[in-house]
C-alpha cells in the first residue's frame, strides 16, 4: 500500500489498514455512515450519499447510488490535499 499514490477501497479491513499506514485513501461507503470511522486526516476522503429515510442513533445510512462525477470530485479533493 505504501508504494501507491493513493488507494481506493470500500469500507473493509483494507480501509482500516490504509488509514493505519497513513496512505491517501478514497473510501466508498454505501451503507455505513463514514462518521463512524473518520480518522480526521487529510489523507482520507469518504464518498457517501445519505439516505434520509434511514436513520439510527442520529446517523443516516447510505445509498448505493453514487454518481461517477461525485466520485471523481472526491478523488480530486484527495489528490489535491
């Protein structure tokens, strides 16, 4: 992981490894709210679209409907940080 410019992963164990290694990471969340794992670092950018009809403990769940333009914009944010 440390040999790549950045890493793209869903919310899996690989995400947590990348965060621990401080690798630039674009994380795709389709269900879990990224606030539950947000490491508060510039090397982490989450892709998440809330489903406002699904909420638990004041956190919205996500939707699988992630627009390609949105994902590209989030990748640009990561690479420009």
